[in-house]
C-alpha cells in the first residue's frame, strides 16, 4: 500500500513531521523569511503567529511546495520540499486562507473529484468518511456556492484530509466565520489533531489558547518566540503583576516606595495592582508592609500576561 494511504498513527514513531533549517525567501530585494529554523514533532498542534507581512503564508507555501525557498532546507516526514515535492504533497493537507473551491459542484461531487485526483482506493468509502467527520451530511443536496462560509470551510477541511495526510497546514481557517461556526471549526481541528500534526496560522489569540500545544511567533521574517502555549504567557515581557487585596486602606506612597515596585494603582476597594520585574519576588516585602501598617493581606495572586500582550510586545 502506498505511503500516502497509511493511517496517520502508523507514521508517528517513524518520522519527525516538519523540519525547517535556515529557510530564507527573497522576493526581489525584499526578504520575506530570514534564516527561519524550527521543527515540529508528530502529533503537535502548533500555532504559527505573526503580524501581516511577517512571513507566515510564505513559510506555509514553502512547506506545501507552492513556492521554493531561496536558501535553506525544509523536510516533511523526511522528504525534502524541493527534491521530493510529489511525496511532500501526498503527505500534506493544506487549507489556504482563501479557500479555493469549485462552487458549481455539489459537495459529494467535489470530494469525489478530489479523491480521484489522488487516485484513492475505495474512493466512495473515503468520501463518506470525510462527510461524516466534517459534518457535511446535512448539506449534500446543495452546490458549494450555496453553502455558508462555515460549511465551505468544512468542505475545505474535508478536501485537505481526504488523502490521509500526516501533516495538516491551515492558514486562517476561521476567518470570516460567526462565533458559532468558529467554535465548530475549532472543535473539529482539535478532534483531527488527536492523530495529525497540525500547523495553524491565525490572528485570533483565543483560538491559539484553545487549540494549540505550542506557539511560534514570527516578525519581519524572523522567529521571535517558540514556546509551549502556557509558558509563552511568561515569555518576553520581563514584568510580573500582582493583585493584592488588603483588609484596610494602605498609604499609596508606602506601596509605591517599596523596593522593586515599578508601578502601583488602586483598582478597587483596598485592592492594588502592583507591577515589578519578573525575576524579583516582592511578596515578602508586601507582607512586611502589611505587618507594619497593622492590616491583613486578604488575597494575593499573580496576573499572567495574555497571549495578546506577549504577541504585541514581541512584534511591535
């Protein structure tokens, strides 16, 4: 049986899914990518983030063999994107930002057409599996042009998955969807990600927090962060915020004069938001102040940075 028809889980012990080594891409004199390197393990869902023009779509087009790199090397499951482009295309499912579909075809007709391109065995059975997986059964009697944006995205996901790809690359998969459709597509991606490697580009930070295990942030063609989603909330900012509630009022001058306190503002009744360097623990100092002022610290908690804050800090 050809490699492209082997179920995804059988590949996981054999290959690293994606390896990018010092990839650069020039468009004339403009450098879209500047020696970008990263690797993705099998089974990971990775958010690939960056502002407009950062190089996200360029990287994705290189990995899907739509455009060649100017220099460097990239492989998918061990196959080079330049030397083994046909094998890479068999192993990768791709949903571009602007989902290209044949709008005059019916859903099942279109998926059978795509299955025929890949010369899949048991084509009809595979089409039925994709219709069930992506929830398209209720729309089978419609032409693609009559579908809502959400269902068109489902058709796009179905065509990206139909040939048993081991790696799925999704460029802005929820753009233009309403809140209900966004949740549906996110849940579908999360389900698919149980046995696929997924690289996901999006501008929606909540989407990354909800779906991704890891985040790569690119800015001006260079990687500026590569961390687990949870760890990234503490990455790059260099500040820590404490929310402290006292039992009684405390003199603001005394709080602001504490060692390492960079900013302090009263946000509620006897409640303060205190900013300090991330590498300094000022909690003992605050407790000492409370003792001196004969007040009680009712609550004290760290406020983690949102992914949006980290993104803005790293890409501004």
